[in-house]
C-alpha cells in the first residue's frame, strides 16, 4: 500500500502542512525498513527546511545499506546545478538565502549601471562560423568581461 492511500488528498495535505501537530503527520515506515533508513526519512520530514539534512548527510546516513540509487544522485546533481545557477545570477548573500529557502526582500541601490551590448556583425559572423567557434568566441568575450567585473568589484546580472 502507498502512504495515505485511503485518505482524501486535501486532508493529507492539510495535516502534513500543519506545523503545530506533534508528532508531525507523516507516513509510517514500511515493515522491515532498516532503522537507519527510518532515521534519515524522519530527518528529511522536518517542518523547518533548515533542519533537513543535506544530500551529503543523506548519502552518509544511507551508506553501506545498499539503498543508494541513481534517482538520489540525480536529485543531488540537480540541487548542485540549481545552487550553481543561483550563485551565477545573484549576489552571494541573495543566492545563499534562496538556497536556504528563505524569502529575499528587495534591495534598493542608489547607483547602478545597465549595460546593453550589441556585437556588431555578430549575426553574419555566427552564420559563417561553426557553433563551437561561436561558443568559444562568446566564452572568451564574456570571460574578459567577467574578469573586469571581478577586478573592479562589479556585480553583474546576466
């Protein structure tokens, strides 16, 4: 049987979301489930996202039990990619807050500069070059811009 198979979905959702319930409304572990797996599951169900284990902690908790799966590693990789994207787009303090699941308040900056860039002749050039050469050209160009931003303490939004 699946967890909550005989209950209304709306009831289950409201019960799981009710952070005041002690103990929290969670499914029972399957019969014969190793205690270490149950322990990891219960930690993952923490109401407070900051109280939940990292993928590394989950992996460590499950190590040696033969329960590691490609799905787990795919989730971990997806989480790492999401974190990398956030850090590539937002300033570090905002990216870290978003990774922690926090709401980020808007910030006001008294001074900022917006750069719109057009590479003259790019369309014609990109039609003549192979995709890999176009990618290399853009990577080198933006790499130079990234270095300049870093040298001058500029934060950029792409």
